[in-house]
């Protein structure tokens, strides 16, 4: 059996991906579906496409605004003045 995929009864294949302290798992009817999902999910997590939603939920609007202004992320474009206001 491929690494990260387990058999859980007839037509039940559980795929797992663990990277950077993040764990994802999903159950599929076929081994091929489980392998494909595992490859795609592993690629997303390893390629830093993964967004930790826990951090987003903890961030307030005020913190996000401070982050935007402190790091000069508003830039010097025409909209920067509106962003700072």
C-alpha cells in the first residue's frame, strides 16, 4: 500500500498528508482517487499554497489595518492615499 494511504474496509481508502504541523485526511472509494488527492494536497501544502485559516480567524480588522500601514504595503500608487486614510 502506498505511503499515507490506509485501507478501511471494502472500497474505503483513507489518504493522509502531514506537513509543517498540518494534517489533512480524506476517505475515498478507490485507491486511484486517494492517490490523486494525496498528490494534489501534498503539493499545495509543500509549495506553500496552503493558507492557515486559524491565523486568519484570530486576526482582527484593526490588526490587519495596522499590518497594512506599518509595512508600507499601501505603496505609492494612486490608491495609497485612500488606503492610509
